[in-house]
C-alpha cells in the first residue's frame, strides 16, 4: 500500500493504529549510514576486524538507528493520540522522520507535551543502549553498536531541541509563547528562529568546505548522522528542512 500523499512511499507497518510508511529516499540514507559506519567509523575504532564484520555492524546499526527514529516519532504520536489528535501517518525518508497530524494542537500546553515526547524517547533509548553496552563484552559487536546508538540518540535529541521551527525545539518555543502571544504570533517567532538556524547551518556548511567531508552535511557530530524529526500539521505542502546528515572524517 502506498501513501496517498506520495507515490514513492510504501506502507510497511501499522503501530497503535498509525500507518508507517517508508519513502524510497530512505533506502539512500540507510545505505549511506551503513556505508559510512562500515568504511569509516567502525574500522577507525576497531581496526582488526574483517570487512564482513564491519558491514554487518554497519547494517545492523543503521537499521537500529532508524528504528530509534521511528520510536522518536511514535513518542510524539502517542502523546498526540492521548490529546485527541489523530495521526494520519508516520513516514521515514531521507531527512529523518515525519508524523502528519490530523489537526493542530488546541493549546500551548498540548504543543509542549507533544514536542517534548520525541526527544524524551531518544534520551531514554540512549540510556538503554548505554546500559546494554556496559553489560556487553568490551570491544565486541554488541558493545560497539550499543555505544554508537547511545551516542547518536543523544545527538538526535539535542539537535531536535534546537529552538528552530519545525524542529521539536521550535515547537517547544511556540508552545511556550502560545499563551502570551497567541498561536499566530508564536508561530511567526518560532519560524523566524528556524530561518536563522537554517542560515547558520548553510554558513557552517560553506565554512567547512575546505575540510575533508566524506558526505554532505553541516552538523559536526564525530562521524555520526543527525536526522530531523518533524511534526507536520494539516495544510503543510512541503518541508523546508534541508540539513540532516553529516559524516565528517
């Protein structure tokens, strides 16, 4: 089954009644993350393994990373459902994950709860992966994969908490300003913050051109990809989110 909003997205599951789609572009970033890990991240930290072992770690880690992104989106979605807001779908695509809301949050408090849920899930996952890594044999596959996933879930949470709409942090900013400014003005303020952050990312990307960057991007994260989590409200036609993955060697 394909997403009615995109001919390139295929339904892969239904979780809590929410259809989950994978866009064709996701395959690009999935293999890009796996390739970066298999040829850069893991060989640098564990130089005595075979190429097959590196690729096995890379593919498993990439898959679990995107499972983490899906759980991040489900965090938003479950809070929305409990607040009486239906979720049309969740879609994984090249820039991360997007949850489509049936309607706007009714007030700033609901907005705050919904926006905070995703990063909270990512931080919980980071703690669980860190715990798994501490229990595993040092240097082993579980240890290496778990420590990377703990790191990247922290990075995802922190990146998405940047107060730049439509990232989670921008929605937190809008929720905080909603009562005093009203929804429309609070949205404009959060959107301006998002525009400024986009310019900052573009400038950072330009300034980093002389550095040996193996894949595109502009968020320095120790060779780790960073993907945005976005909540899309009804009436939104497209996402103006462009910088989500970085691999710097």
